[in-house]
């Protein structure tokens, strides 16, 4: 008999609830460069005990006052920061709205804290935390320094570190034309994370006998 998703999530990740995050930015410095886009994917165990993506949250973000935007960064991600078509909102609104369903899912899972899952997780974690600090958000559900890095996990399980190559090795379809948008990269990273967790389970690695 499969445990409830609440007990499985709580047991599997030591009281942490993984949430996959990807950001698009105006550079590499979380304190000085703009956060331009953020997406989150929630995951949960199904009735068979497999981890699967359940919900996607996505926001275009207005650069904070005085934010730096490197031309090379927007050439790379294709974002036009001042385009009204983006429907961008402030960092404070984006994070507050994103954190609401995340906190709700965390509570339902019986977990004490959320942990960010990302491909090169330190980058995404630093930008999200810097934005939360600027917005003075007091109820940040994410652990202040713990993260799960799918780059490292993919190197271990698949012998790949680049997201597209890791997805291809896992049999996950990846459209390179859609890459470098926060929502697309987050959803593919979530699929990859779930695949690795489930593969480890299939191979007998968890729960340990």
C-alpha cells in the first residue's frame, strides 16, 4: 500500500518540499541586476508513489528601481524589459502571489520548509532571495541556503550537466527554440528532477532496505 502523498513528501525529502524554480535576469549579479521573469513548478507524489509535476506558476517581472540590465543578457534570453506586452508586475507582487500556493502546498504536504530545485540552483536561489529581501517579504517559504541542484544530480545519474543534454539522455523532449524562457526551462527541469527521483526509486535506492 502506498503512503499518502503528505507522508511520502515529508519522509522522502527530510521534511522539505521541493519546488522547481527558474529565473531570467538582466545579468549575473543578484544584488544589482534585474530579475525579469520567474517560474515555479510544484511537484507531488501520485497514487503509485511516483513524483510528478502538478502546477506551474509564472510571472514577468518589472526591473526594480536602479536595476542594471546587461545587453548581453537580454540578447541571450530575448526579453524586452520595457515592453508593455510582457504584462510585468513588481517583484513584490510576483513573489507574494507565487508564494501563496507554494505555502499552501507545503502545509498540505506536512513539510517544515520548501527547498528550491534548479538547474545551477545557486543562481536561481540568489536572485529569488535578493528579490524577496528587496520586497521585504517576511513569509518566504524557501530555505535560506539549502537547494537541490539538478546539474549535479544529472551529472551523477546521466553523465550530463547541460539541461538539454540531460533531458535528451532521460528521454524527455526538449525544444531548443523555446529554451531560455523561465516557464519552459522550469517545466523541463521539473520533468528531469522527477525522472531522476523516480529512476532512483525504480532501481531500489529509496526507501533503503
